[in-house]
C-alpha cells in the first residue's frame, strides 16, 4: 500500500547541456570596428536620403 503513494521527482540533470567555456571564434572583430561600421552605414543612409 505504501507503493501507491510514492512521489516521482524529475532527474537533477534533466535538460542541462554543458558547452565549452573556452570557445574562441576564428573571426575576431573588435568593438571599435563594429561602431565605425555602424557610423559609416548611418552616414551613407543619411547621404542617400538627402540626395534622392
């Protein structure tokens, strides 16, 4: 009779995936380059909007 009232809990490792913490991309982009690229794109869009 005690077997009918057992509570089943989920596994403690269920759904957990471990990825490498030391992953390095082959393409390295500095934050300054991203900011410069964004400013250039905005400048081009403003120029194109003003001229036509």
